């Protein structure tokens, strides 16, 4: 669950407490400076922070833009109100309340629990819908579904007066109207921060982030992103529900427009200004936007007098009007999207920084690991594979065979079908006939993540690293997935693999900052970290110079040897292939035209003709 | 039977406006891969322009071209100020940028005019009806349908017969290769926004005529309808957008007539629910445009 | 006519092209051969303005065109038939050709269209067919015709025989031969090295982003070690 106790539990919890103290401290300082409405402002800021944290848990970790979380908030808010308001009050507002809700009366604490439970049920259903629609980072369909949720809850709230008090009257409380003490808010905020950080550092959170960075690559490692996206959704909804209930309680009432577009805008702006990928960022965003809004509001009311300067008719006076804060919000959102889409903090976290400065025992790269012999002799067999794209026969009765202790190469000119073959083996493309089996187990129609879990892990022609994650995090998430999926085999030592791949000095650098050769080595190490039965490499030397390709030969042998994996490699660089392979298949026009050892293949005239072409009449 | 026909005509009348809005959304999506949530602001701005013009004594004959002109101009300004700076960005950024534009524009009106709804006189014939057999047909619906058909025909001619239309269709299919052919990216994108603005302008005319009012948030509803209709039809297909618009219009009218009275006011909510279900079961919309990813 | 010197192009950190230099004289047919991943497409795309080089320059008829946009280059007379053809599948054959001619004065376009119809009778038969329904060979002809519509002074082609059946490969090479006999200047990237060398006046061999050999078509064709050059032994 948590790969490293110090880094993933202790520091995040301590960091969360510090953040909590800082955040509340700033709020209290503000409160003492400006009396009057300041206290309420700060309370609402604290509650907004809870809402934003809830949204961050989902949007930040999955990369899916949700407009619907305030819709969940609406459900929670109304559920809370319906359960917490006294029957006498309910009689005044909603005398015809259905489901016997008129007589229900529970303590606010229990009402929150009910609100969370009800909203979770709805969230689960919505989550299934999102999964079915293929929600993925940046997908439009997910955004639309969540937007629809927002509108559906709004319409329901407006047009079901028997339940909700409708558009004009809404529901209101007489439980003090405002919170008697802020303790519940403090408690909820602290727990939310801790929860958000722990989730992000947990195995589940890391897997979600990997899928966010590159869905295809995550699946190729054995991850099923849909599961983690559901988990993230449910956790985020719990936090949002609590925040919404608190908001309703503090407000003393709830109306449909309270939980609709405006609050959605406010919370989203707070999230993106701070940095949607960071919990610290979420809090910073809340602070910045709350301050900005308040400043804008005052400027709008009093003009420059806010600063103690009395300037009437001053040049900028025309900006200072009522509702200036709305402009502020819109401009903030627009401005950040244009100039700094990743927010102020990007994905920086206080506890991660503290850990890197103070928490790390001096790290020594481990000694080289012993070479592991493959523990079983499962053979990879593809037979009679046919693939047609439209009228074009991409593969025609193709078969290859590889065992765990060899390196098998697949070569051929462009368009010969090599990558298609790899796609068939790893489940990205369906074959119309033929079969693929590993150790006798048929994998022909399995989904890509299942095939990866069976032990066939691949790399991609176009580099697919988890760009925002560090080198270590890239390899770690891979090992985490393997560890949980195939418990009978001990996973390889992450640090050992990183060192063996020559990546030790880069271990804390983000994947996107690496140069090309290093990136390719990382991709290899990450694939090896799943301890697969076979490593399937798609053009690992593409873009490399001759000398770099030669280095790659050693790299591949070493990685494969460390984890006891067999290798099937596609490449155009014949030097590389001849240097590394035990056996080679040559494809052309979708068919296997030659098979043999490197020596045989090199001098095979059929292979030569395929590469340099045959002249007319040959 | 008459009820069905009645619904059909009502539905087509509504659907026409949605189709025009959806087409405007789809045109921009085609070239920029951007879902324009700010599309409704064109109606808001046109609404204020109408309010001003009609208040100053202009007749509707003059106001109509004003509305279209304002819509085109606003569309181009928004492209220049906001969208030109995020070309090629990821979907997340593009979506939020268009939302940002939506909020800035409505906030500006909130700030400088007022939050309250402004009304203006509607043309006299808007509420007229005429009878055919037992059907009661609104003059308005007829005009809307006729004008929409004419607009769609004109747009089709623009797209199919002119060089600009050709460039637009090529750019929507393959932007880079279109540039290889000499199509200038700026021209195509600005042209798309201008076309989108013109379509929104025509839709605005009827929307505003029917509502007789405007406010800073007047743009949300038409924007939503336009975006949803384009999505129903399948993003990337212009034909789909038009189909989506008519489908949405018909669905609204039929639902309203079929739902029991007690929940009739929930029509909107039900429509959204159905749309959400559509996306769960058929995320690519009614007409899917193939979209391959290179591995 | 075309002078490329020390061109280096990177994809992020990848050096897909390392200080490549070549030249094409007016009326010449120059071939660019080499194994896959060698950088041939990158080279053409850089010349055509789709990619920005990190070093080096391109001079076309005395003008420095390094980093110019593709739209601008077409107007200067440099056209590219891209890899995989990239015809517009949502447009008809005629419309594809018309798009190829947007940079030509409107009055000249009908004449050009007729000319293409005559030169490519197969396309004439499918004038109003949607380009998505064309076979590979027909699509290749369309892509070439489309590029010719802009009346280019230098025509670049990226792997025109890619993915075509052997019979159609012959047709494509005949087409290239015809263009050659019309005095056109061509720069052709080809996987089918021997066929290309039969046709070309001169050729360059690219491997791992570098030019590793050059010579006349005949010289390289008769070189016994061509395969080894490809492999890098």
C-alpha cells in the first residue's frame, strides 16, 4: 500500500499538520486584523478548502476534468439538511415531503454520515457511467457526463419543491444558523488534507497518476485505470460531501443556486490557480483566490480608499464597481490557462520537499544484483495470425516462438507488419484468426492489461514515459503493480534496477527532463520492474546513433537477465539486432519470409532483397 | 396524430435554433479541437446590442443585421484575445480556457451594465399563429424553420463550393497537410470563428426575439444546448451537429408533452439525464468520426 | 536549386538528423535511401517547414528558407508529397486536387485541373469519388497530382511506393520516370533502394540521421556492399 513508510506516511501526515496550522493561522491572523464579517469569511474559506481538496483528489490524480463535484455537493447538502433540520421546521417549508422525511430528526453528526452515504451511492453509479464512457485524462465525454450531473441535480432541486423547498424558499435551519464552534470544520479540514496526501502517496494514488500521465503505457504494465478512477472518485466524494454539509450548516440554509455554476467556478479556479496536481497547491489556491476576491469586492465597493488613499475620479476608478470579484475570477481562470496551466505550485508538495531535505538517509546505490534464472520455461507462441485492416492484409499466417532464455528479433522493412504483430500479442489489435499463448495459456482475446498481468510487458515505438513523475517513481509504480498482482514472486529491487540501468544519478529527475538515451533506458527499466516473463520491445533504438545503439545491446541483455525475462525485440537497426539476438524472424508484406540465426539472416538474399528492394526483372 | 404533428413542428422550430448553435460549435471543434463553452456569450453580447438599439429607436429590420454583425465581431475578438494563445494545448487547458472566456464576458456585463434582466420589445408577429386543419402553427416557428433551412443551404454552399469552405474542410481533416497545400492556419481558424459567429448570430436573432430579454447569464442556456447538441451528433461531424440540434429540439418537446404534469418542470433535468446516458452507451455520439491513435 | 547544409533536427532530445547535407540541381532526380528510422522523413519534413531544425540551413534558389512555414514554401515553389500520402479522405478526388491548387491564381486552376485529368486518367474516372474509397495505388497518384497542382519547381516525395503491391510499385516508378523525362526536379525518399537507384541521377544514403554515402545512381547501384552500408558493418 505504501512503498516507503517515512516518505509515504510519516512525512505526509506531519506535512499535513503543518499545512493545516499554516492555513488556519493565516485565517486567524486575518480575522484578528479585520473584524466584523471577517470571521465568517474565514469560516467559509476553511469550508471551501475542504471542497477544493475533495475535487483535487479526483481531478488532480486522475486528470479527468469534473464539473460535477458540486452536483455531488448538492446531493450531500440536501440530504444533510433533510436529516438534520427539525421536523417542526420541515413542516413549515416542505409539509408534503416524501419518503417520510418529515418525521426524521437526527443529530447533525449523523446527518453528515447519511449525506455521505447517499452521495456515495450516486457517485458509484456515476462512476460506472464514467468508466463505460471511456473516461481518461482529457476526455471530453467525462467532462460532459459530470456537467450533466451538475445540471440534473440543479434541475431536480429547483423542480421538486416537496423535497427541496424549490427555487425560492429552499430549506433553512434553526440550529443556530451558524456553527456554534469551528471545531468540526477544523477537524474535517485536517482529515481532508491528510487523506488527500495519503491517497496520492499510496499505491492506488500512484497507479491513478500513472494512468493520468499515459493511459496506454499504464495498461501495458497491467494497470486497469478504471478501478483506481472509481476509488479516487469515491474518496473525493466523501470529502466533498462533508464540505457541502458543513457549508449548508454554516449558511443555515440551502438553495439550488448555492450548489451550481458559481460555486463550481469558484472551486475550480481555486484548484487550478494553486495547481491541480498538488494538495499544497489546493490550499494555496484557496488562500489566493479568497484574498483576491475579498480585495476585489472591497475595491469594487470603496475604490482606492481600501488602501487608505482617497482619490476620487482617479484614472482607474472605472474598474472599481460592484461585482468586480466576478471579473477577477474569470480573468484568473483565463490568465492561468493561457500563461501557467499547471498552476502556481504545479505538483510541489510541502512534505515531499521536507523529505528530500531532511528525511533521507544518505542513499548508496546498491551493489549489482545477482542474475536470476527464469523460474519456469513458459514459451511464447504466436501461430497463424491474420490481421486485415479494411482491404489491406497487414499480417498473413504469421507465427513466432520465443523462450525465456533467448532474445528473439523481428525485422523487416517499413510496413511489414512488425508493430502490428506486437500489437496483436499484447492485445491492442485483434487478429481475425490464429492464436497467441504463453506457457500454454491462450491469450488471444484478452485485454491489454490482462496480458500484461500474465507476464507480457511491452515498450512503445513512441516513448511513453510518465512524464511528470521522477525516474524512481516511474520504476516504482511498475514494481508496485507487479508486487500486488503476482504475489508469489518477489518483485525486483527498484533501487537495484535503477542503478543497474545507469539511472542512479537521475533518480530524482522528472522523466520529461531526461535526454533521449536515458529516457529509453528508463522505459526499459520500468518494463523490467514488472518482473515479466517476456519483455517485448518496439524499436528501442529508434533515434539513436550507432554508438548509442551498441550500448543498448548491453542494457537490454542486462535488464532481461536481472529479472529473468525472455526478450522479443523489433528494430530497424540491423547492427543492433544482429548484436543482440539469438534468433531472428524477418517479415515482409505481412508474411514471415525468413527465420534463422544472425549469421544466417545476414547473408540471406531474401532478406537483403526485402531491405534494399529488388530491381525490375530480378 | 395532430398532437404528434404539432409536436413535430414545435420541435423542429426549437431544433432549428439548436442546430444553428450546434453547427457553430462543431465548426470550431473541427479546426481547433476546442469545445467552445463561450459560444453562448455571442448571444449575450447580441442581446445587449439589441437592447441598446431597440431602446434607441431602431426598428427590428435594422437590429437583425446588427445582431449578426456583433456576433461575428465578438467571435473574432474572443479568438484573437483568448483562443489564439492556447492553440495546440491539451484538452484540459482548452476546455478551461473556453470556460474562462465565458465567465469573463458575463462578468463584464455584470459589472458594467447590471445583474438585472433587460427587456426589449419583441416584433409584433412573434406571437401570431395560423391554423391548418386542426393544427395551430406559430408564425414564428415557420419563419425560424425556413430561415434555418436557408442558412444551412447557404452554409453548405459555402463549404462545398468556395475555396474557403474547401480549406476549412481540409484543415478539419488534416491540419498539417492542409498547411502543406498552402492553406494558411490563421486564415482558416479566423474564418471558422467568423462562420461560427455568423451562425450564432442568426440563432441569436430568433432566440432574442422569442425571449424578449437579456442578462449577463443569458448565454448559458443556448450555449449548453448548442454544445450538447453538437456532442449528441458526434463531435467532428457537421452533419451530426445539425442532426443533434433537431434531435434535441424534438426530444424536449416530446418529453414535455409526454411527462405527467407533476414532473413536467423536470423536462430539462430529464433531457440532461438522457444525454448523460447517451454518453455512457455511445460516447462517440450519433455519427462517429474515426479517430486513430498511433501507438 | 536546393542546398541543405549541416541540418540537425531534434524531437525533444532525440537527434533524428545529425548535420545532414545534400544538394539538388535543377532538372536532377536525387534519391534519398537508407534503412528505416534513418531520418529520411525527418529530413524532408524539415526542408518543407513542418519541423524546425536546431542547426544548419536550407537554401532554395538562392533564398534562405530555413524555418519558413510550409504555406510560404509552397508559394516559393517547393512541394512535398508526404509519407502515407495524407490525402483528404473526406474530400472528393477533384476537391483534393483543388486544394492542391489554392496557391495558384484562380484563373489558372481550371486549366490545371484538366491537365491533371489528362495525365492521370485513373483519377479522371473517379473524379467525384470520395478519396477515402481509393486504393493505395490510386491514392498515391492523387497525392502526386495534388502536389503538381501547385506548379512546384522542386517536388519532394516521401516513400511513394510504401505499402503498395509490387505491380503498383512499378506503376509509381514509371510515374517518377515520366516526371523525370519532363525535366522536373525531384528529391525522392525511397525504401526500394535498387529501383530508386536505377532512376536517379544521384543519391544519398542516410543511416542513423547521417549521410554515410553519396554518388551517382549507377555508382551506388553497382556497389556490392550496399546492404552492408545499410546495416553499418
